[in-house]
C-alpha cells in the first residue's frame, strides 16, 4: 500500500468533512496557482504554513515533500537568472543577472511551496477513501470516483509485484549496466508487471461481481460537526483575504 503520511491525527483539519476541505481547496489552489501578484502568492505560502501548523503535522515529513518539489525549482535558479533581457541587476564574471530572470523563479518558488503546503494541509489530512466519498457528494461522477479509489488501492499492489520481480532478477545475479541485456531485462520486468497487474485486476473484478458490486460504492451522508463549521469559516476567511489582497 502507498503510505498516507498525514492522515493520522486529531486536529480540526483531520476531523473536518472532506467536502468542506475540497471546496476550500478548489477555490484557493487555482487562485494562488494562476496569480502573478507577489503579495497574493506570499500570502498563499503564509496561509499554507499556518494550516500545516494548525493541522499538527510532523514538520520532518512536510519538509521531505517540499525537498522533492524544490529539487526541480533549483535547476530553474541555475538557468533563468542568466537568461532573458531587460534590466540588469549585476554582472557575475562573464554572466549577466537580469531582474526578470530572478523574479520569475522567485514567483515559481513561492507559488510551488504555497500550493504544496495547502494540498498537504487540506487534502492529505483525509484518506483517499474519504476524499473519494467527498467528491461523490459534490456530484462528481461515480465512474471517476471508483477509478480514483481503485487506482490508489492497487497502485501499492502493482509496486509490490514489481518489487518481487526485481528481487527475482537480483537472485539470478542480474546487475544493471549500459548493455543490451540490461535494457532487455528491464523491458521484461515492465512487461511482466503489466501482465500481472492485468491478471490481478481481472481477479478483483470477478471477486467484486460475486459480492454483488453494482458499479457504485455506498456513500453515507454524515451530519455536520463543529469542526466542519470551524474549518469552513477559516477557509472562507482565508480565501476572502486572498481576493482582497489581489484587488488592492
């Protein structure tokens, strides 16, 4: 199974209905992602940091996720400041650092980290099962939610199958290298993973049909809790603040 690091917890975000968090994420994430206003993007990053602290998430795990995002952004900082044209900030030996070349990766850095923190605090604090039920309650098609839930559930099974095939290759003294034998072996591994996955999917489909599966999962409409109103109010105020800053 794929590990859901941030699902366990007792914070107000963990207890809130996924529907409330999905609506808040659908409003805030695109707004921050498409904005070119430095104040809005910085505020989105600050809100994401505040939500992570409010959710009581382990900062070590959060930083691990951010490191993966910022690895790609690091290469932008290597290239973009020295490309483009316009106002020159300073000269670094034979290289010229341009103002627009610095502003663009700065916006991308703030935006990517802000969006990542919002996703972690709002969506990763609910299990995929609960998020799927929330999407269904919001009117998303049953086919999409079933595809989402089953894909997530069996990605772990596919990874385990691929791991077994790799261990079998290592037991046969396979050592990867830059050779035709290596490329052929990896092609066999990938092909066998797809074959095993297809066979597993057929078995699961037959098992679900035998248990009376009719193409939909039951969704329970639970009464609203106090945490739902708290999170809903917090998200509404945060989104209103983002809109107000963008207008100013």
